């Protein structure tokens, strides 16, 4: 196996481990917050929001740091070790008699570290040759498989002990730190982008607004299913944590397995059809889950949702790398992860708020409708986007 191919596999495993560590919490979240001294949907929402707030604050900072130093792998190690330490600290809180508020602080600190490991692993994949769709497809495959396994294993572990998923997550991040040391560093060097690029943000590369908008809405749906979806299946159909984990896996498994081949397809046919048409179909399928009258039908529709999500996700990530030069990939994907993390937060807050105050069906309508709306509103913008190198060539010709 060639060096680049081997590194692609190792980095995909790194991304996979990080996602497993994240999703382990979701199926048994209601039981976990009780073990940490709280209860209810509001506490579960706060527990997830605390970490993702740190993701939002820190994702682009890690990207800028890696671009400025010309190093990514050392920062992946730092992020993974810091995240593992936060999880181990979280496990000790009940024995120390510390309350849920302290747990939320630990979640913020852990999120600040963990997003570095995740975001920079994806960026390092983008540094490899072979096509952005191929590399982002590998990332998407790892994300989906990690989420699928995390949902199933996390649900099973939660039935044994609510804190067991936390211990498992810490162990996985230690594995991430070890794997990162075996990869060849390929980060572009020679230009210090600095934190100023993050501040200027979309003023510098306005074309990034398009993939960022889609990334926001796509991750919003993921946040919705991670929180509201779990409560929906447990409440509506009487599932326990293990059963809810299996249903989540029905979404994540096709979402994982189809991303790599569909990412390659997007390299060949362009991003328009996967992003726009895929988003329309994805939104309709989400609504269909919310109106399904039976568990077997709802579970089957979760497979459909995952399949359409796999069409959209790698092409959307690839758009963020298409429109910038090579040495700005770190900030571009860091910004993409900021948009995505904001989407997760919105999925938690809006989805949870609508479900709590109005009902589950309106929540599904709102979230699925947002996917349809973004596809229609951004249709022309996606069609007009061109790779950075192509724009540079056109500019030189003019």
C-alpha cells in the first residue's frame, strides 16, 4: 500500500474513532445526565450544547494554528489527549460530589480540545492528493461508520452503566493520539495565515458562504436526530437506549457506506447535483420519518434519509476546499466545522424547543423544510461556483 493510501486509511480511522467517541453518548443521554446530577430534555440539551459551543469557538482557531505553523499532526495529538483527559475527569465527578454545572464546564473544556483532533484530521485528509471528493468521501465514510457504531455500542454500554460510554470515549481518543503519530506531515507551508483570516472570514473568500450554509443546515439535521430523534423514538415507540441506538444506526450505516463512492462521483459530475438535488430529497425524507405511523416504516425511512445524506455530505465538504488555495484549507475547513457546529447547536436548540413546546411532527417539518429551503435558495449560487484554480486562470485571461 502506497504511503498516501496508507495515510488516507489511518486518517479515516482517526476520524472514525473521534466520531465513535462523540456518538457513544447519544442513545443513553437521558440516563447519563441523571448520573451527573440532572434530569430531563433541558439538561440533555445543555450537556450537548456545552461541548458544541466550544466547537464553534475553537474549530477555526485550530485551523489557523495548523496553517500558521505548517503542522497538523502534533495538534491532533494535543486535541485528542486533552479530550481524553476531560472525559476521564467527567467520570470522576459523581464520586467527588460535584454537581451538573461542573460537568458542563468540563464539557466545554473537552470540546475545545476534541474539535482540534476532529477538524485537523479532516483537514489532513484534504491535504492528500487524489481529489477532494475522494478525500472528503473517505472522511464522510469514517464519520458515518463511526456514528453508526457509536450509536449501537453506546446504547448497549448505557444499559450496563450510564458512565461506561464516557470511559470508552476516553480510550478511543488515546488511540487517536497514537495513530496521529504514524502519519506523514503534508501541511502546506510558507504562508502564515494567522487568526486575522478567521476574523475577516467570508470577506476574504465570499464563495465559502455557499458550502458553509449547506454545512450549517446539514449538521442541524444531525443535531436534531442526535437529540430530538433519540427522544422521539424512545417516547413515540417505547424503545430503550439500545433500541434507539439501533435505529440511529439505520441512518448512519448507509450514510457511511455510500459517502466514499458518492464523493468520487461528485469529483466526476460536479457538485451541483449531489448538493442541490440531494438536499431536496434529504429534506423530504426527514419529514417522511416524522409522519411515519409505525416503527418499521420509520426505521426503513431512516435508511433512506441516510442514503440521501451520503449524497450531500462529501460534495458539500469538497466545495469548501474547491474554492480556496491549498494553503488555506485549514481555515476553510475549520470555518466549515464552525458552521457545522453552529448547525448542531441550532438542531439541539430549535429542534428541542419546537418538539418540547409544539410537538415532534412540527419539529420534523421545520428541520426537513430547512433542507429544502437552502437547496432552492442557493441553487444558482452552487451552479455558479468554480474551483479556485479555474477562477485564477479565468482572471489571468481577462
